[in-house]
C-alpha cells in the first residue's frame, strides 16, 4: 500500500506517493527543507541529507557544490555550502535576489 505525502508549499500542494519518494531520493530532501523553512528561517542539511542529490555516485567537492546550488535554485532557495560540499544551509531566497544569488554561487 502506497501512502501519499503532501510536499507542496502552503496553498499549492503536490501529492507524491511513498513509492515515488523511494525512487526519486531528492524529493525526500526537498520535503525536509520545505518543512523546516515553514517553521524556521533556515535548514542545515547534513552530508547524509545532501547525498540524496548524488546517490551512489562518486563526485568531487566542486560537483557537490554545483549540484547543491542548482537544486537550491530550482526551488528558489538561497544556499551556502562548505567548501567540501558536505553541509549546506538553505534559506528562502528573496524573489528579486534569485538571479544575483545564482551568479554569485557560480563564480
């Protein structure tokens, strides 16, 4: 039996089955971050959390940071990462500042 979990922001819920959560690992991370940001102004993701973005792949620190940055941009979050890409701090991004955040993170 699959359960359905609501992963959307307030006012725009997206239903995802538990089977999809298992098949698409980054959905779990997205759900954790959204939940935390609804209660606090930030979420600090551990290396275990972030490993959902490269599940089973061996990648270097630069690629980890790139994937974290892209993931954050896709969800309109601001992110700061450690230089080795093992932890990241997610915050809601100001709507007008998203372009600036993206260009700064890719420098």
